[in-house]
C-alpha cells in the first residue's frame, strides 16, 4: 500500500461540460458501473455547483482527472447540512490521502456558505470506509437505513443498507485510537455477533470482516446478520463512533448512546 501524500495534485472546481463528463467516466470506471441508471448527469452537476453544492476535481500535473467529489445542501429537522454524495479516487491514487483532501475541500466550501454539518452514507460492510469516516475524519454514524436508495438492487452481499454519517465541521479531526476489548472473537464465527463488556452495558462492540467476503454466498448471510444488529442498535438510540481493525482479518464497530463520547 502506498501511503505517500500527493501535494503536487491540484484541487480545482469543475465548471465545464467536459469536466463533468470526465467525472462521470471516472465514477463509472472506479465503481465498475454500467447502464444509464448509474451515470451522473452533467447538467445536474452544473446545477449543483451554481446552487450551493460542491463539484471539486483533483488533477495530476498532466491535467488528467484522478479524483472528484460532489454534493449539495440539504435541510432536516436539525437544520441545514452539506450532503456529500460521492468522493471518487482512481485506484492507482488511493491510500495517499486524496480522499481526505477532497472531503476537506467540501468542508471548506460548506463553511464558507455558513453550513457547519456534513452528512453522507456508506455501506456498513466496508470496514475500511467506516474507519475513514468515523476514526480518521471524526464523523459519527447517527442513522441506519435498510434500503437507502429505495431499491433492492443487487450489490455484493445484496441490498443497499447504509449508515449515515454526520460530521461536525467545527470539530473535525481524527479521534484518539481506541483499545479493542481482548474478549472480541475472530473470524466468521464472531462477525455480526455483538459483545457487551461487564459494567459497560450501553457500549456495544460489533465485529465484522476487515474486508467483505468476495463470494456472494458468504457476503449475503453476513450482511443480513450485520444489518439486523445495526437496525436494532440504532433503533435503541445507539450510534457508531469507531470502526477499528484488531487483526488482519477482523474489525469492530463501537456503538454508544447518541450524544456521548467514546
């Protein structure tokens, strides 16, 4: 894994139709998406940019687009927020801090517009993404949705369950590393089975694989078990504040009551 930073890359607003088409091609290539349902409409990206949204690209010294992020302003019961729809980085430039730089660029735009909260959704089966969202950026997963995109479209493991992160832009920053309990099991027998520590009844550790199973026949039952636990815990008022890898093959969410700190 290459973790070297790439300061020579330029983060720039995407402002032209060709920019949007490049972004669309990169998006579909990175995620292996086919068909018109998975395209990003260039006119939509233009409208977002002109209406309080974010459409930011990362170009290498040759001018090639190797990453981008886009989002929009939303509102809810707790006030306005910037919703980060997607952050995309070309595979050969991943693990070098570019995703974080794009998120920080969105954060700067949101703060400039007077918005102090950002939200986005992620697949709870992806422990590496969860660690980035919760531990590296300092976000908090406050909501669970069993079918976030209103479709039971087939994905690895089936379904479109998501956790929705809320990121306080005024307190953004890496959380201190947490110590994982020694009682946590390892391997498939532990994944999706919660652990409560004596004397810490309101704190739950939920193991999952550090990387999702490649074969659908293993991923589907695991997702079903993980989803059932997450739905129950979030309905009970818990939120996810960390996802920590504790072996090469195992990671675990820490869920605690909303409003409390780890």
